[in-house]
């Protein structure tokens, strides 16, 4: 769950950075471009977000909501 939420949040942040830099955000000289490329690879390295969601849903179905240790 941590991998999914952190990779999704990082994706939103870097996407926003590319938007701020505009066309220059895609230029190889811009550090944001490298972050965007590396983050994209990291998001699919250990399974896509959709696969991570399926794994989490399977665990919730198997263990129930107690798995989350949510306060009552």
C-alpha cells in the first residue's frame, strides 16, 4: 500500500513540475525530464498501479478490514 500511494503521489508531483516547466520540461537538459523518465520506470518496476491495487484488494478480501488496523 505504501508503494502504491507513494508512487502515485510522486507521479502527480513530477507531472505538475513538467507542466510548470512547459515544453522545457521535456528537454534532456532539464532535471525534471530525468525525474519524469525515472519515475515512470519506477512505477512499473515492481508492478503497475493496477496490479498493486489488485494485490491490495485480494489481501483485504482475504484478511478483512482488520488488516488495515484502522482506529474505531
